[in-house]
């Protein structure tokens, strides 16, 4: 991993003076929901996080994308922010492959 780090930062490699691995026992939600996010369309309220889609950063990201997609799905095309219209064209659904 250190070798990859020096390659990414583009600096000459140096050896570490100290390193340790620590396994965080309580860092992950134990039993995430099967839903990728919670969303109530009438009230326009949603919730997302690693406790939905999966107990890690990737799950949190996918859950956030899912909630964003639900929000965008409520907007009319004329209400979509320019960056969303330009990048995705239509509201992005992370559960559907592009
Ligand atoms: C020590 C540790 C190590 C980890 N290591 C890894 C790892 O190596 N790889 C990996 O994939 N995952 C790891 N994880 C898990 C990863 O950090 C989480 O899955 C991810 O951060 C969850 O993202 P999230 O957005 O769901 O929640 P969070 O990142 O917890 O974000 C929630 C945010 O909401 C804010 N908030 C809370 N209450 C309120 C409120 N009332 N009002 C306003 N804001 C509020 C908090 O301040 C926080 O910023 C680790 C977690 C921990 C604790």
C-alpha cells in the first residue's frame, strides 16, 4: 500500500517510521436495511446512509445517490439544476446501469 501511495503522490518513496493496523470493531452498522434509502414522496423527506445500502463508505455513497435520485425524480425538467441536466440529462438512478 505504501508503494502505491508514493506512486499516486508522485514523490520519492520513504520508509515509514511507524505503522500499525487497527481493526475497528464497532465502526460498521451491524444490520443495514435492504432498502437503498428511505423516502416519503408526499412529505418530500428522505434519509440515507451506510445503515441503508451497505455498512461501508460505498454503501453510504450508493444510498446518497439513491436519495438524490428520488429528489431529482420529483422535480420537473425545468426545475433540475443545470449541472444535473448537463451531466446526466435525466435524473440518475444508481440502481439502473447506464
Ligand atoms: C473508525 C471508523 C473506521 C472506518 N473505516 C472504514 C473503512 O476503512 N472503509 C469503509 O468503507 N468504511 C469505514 N468506516 C465506515 C464509514 O466511515 C461509514 O460507513 C460512512 O462514513 C457512513 O457514511 P454516512 O454518510 O452514512 O454517515 P456519516 O459519515 O456518519 O455522516 C453522518 C453525518 O451526519 C452528521 N449529523 C449527525 N447528526 C446530525 C444532526 N442532528 N444534524 C446535522 N448533522 C448531523 C454527522 O456529523 C456526520 O457528518 C469506518 C467507520 C469508523 C467509525
